[in-house]
């Protein structure tokens, strides 16, 4: 097992010898890569990254020059390993698309900027690198452009060979899954935008569940996040029915109040023509009956 130095960045990408998992972790997380898997252990100590000592599979931000280091910034845990489209279908991986000239420049100079300004956050590092790119002469930019074009030409040849090797049915499956995932991602983005806009327009906030109300009152010191969740679930399951009933009744009242406020808010949005912010059933109802009601009043 090797301890690998981690630069001070706001997002960390981990590489294992046989796969490329992506992890964005909290500063109280230990990540073990000794068995070529992404095992997450939550703890109360500074973050240390462990992984198998295969240096060629460990590009930036890791460095083999240092034996150990810790992450000083708060990092956000997203997922231990995200499968590609080919992996989900059990097919060979297509060649990876090359990056642009701008990202080649960023990748090459990021470590230099971090050495010169170690206290900068990731956003500030990108801003400084962007300014350096803008101040390059046309001849200097042309060097990075030529590098990108050479990689693009090599990629085109690799992709043609990959298509020839693959079964047309498998390629069609990959295209369909890619389109499905893209649409799903787009719908998720639209819902998020609508939720943000709804909050700005005074949309009522969804109340907590009975368990979350119980969790807010629970205090279990000196436990990691995972241990806390397990212990909270155990205590909720063993809670006497009369005590649990208090949380259930409180949640029911708040839910009823929420439904009334949401109905009033949706009626207001419908009158203003903002049907896009309504729930599906309410959208149909208001589109059908609100114009008739308005016509009867006039």
C-alpha cells in the first residue's frame, strides 16, 4: 500500500490501476485503494488517500514524490465509481476523446500555479490559469492547438477501428443508452431550475418526514456519519409506539398544512400563467378548468 500526496484542490479525482473511479470526498473521509476498489471509511481524522503503488496510473493531482499528505479543503463526496456506457452494457471501451488546446494548457500549468500559490482554491486557480491563457501570444496558442489537432487525428483513426471492430447492434445500444442518460440529465437539470425558481416565488417548502424530525432531536457524540446513521436507524426502530406516534402526528399536520399552502400557491401561479411550475395533475386541471371559470366570471 502507498500513501499518495494530494494537492490542495476542491475536487479530487482518484485513479486505480484497472478502473477510473471518481471520488469527491469530505475532509473527514479515508479512501482505501489498496485492493483496487473504492472503499469509503468515514472517520473523525484528516483525510489520507491510500492506493496501490502503480505510478503510471496516477496522474495529477497525485505525486509520488511525497509519502503522505492530507487534504486541507472541504471536499464533497459524490460517488465511489461511476460506470461508463460501455461498462454498463458489458462492451469494450471506445477511445477517449482528446481535450482541447485550452485544457491541455490548464493541465500542463496547473501544478506550477499550485506550487507558486498553494493557498488558492480550485476556482481561483482556474481563474489565474484562464488569465495566463488569454495573455498568450498567437504563436504560443498555436503550439497547443497543434498538439490538440494531432491527438484529434489519432483519435479519429482509433475510433474508425473501434467502429469496425464492434457489432452494429452494440453500437446502436450504446447510442440509445447515451441518449437516454443525456435526456435524464437534462430533465434533472430542468427540475432543479424549476425548484430554484419556485423557491424564489414563494413555493412552500416540503416538510420533514417523521424520521427526520426524530433525527433533528437526536444527539450521539463521537460517532462518524455512517455510524451515526446506523445508530439513529436502530433507535428509531426500537422507539416505543407512543413516542413514535408523536412524530408521526406532527409530520401529518405539517404535511396537511404544506398541501394547503401548495394548492394556494399553485392556484396563484396558474392565474399568472406559470403552468410550468405546477405539478403534472394540477397543470392539467388548471389548463382545462381555469379558462372556463374565467370565461364564466366575465
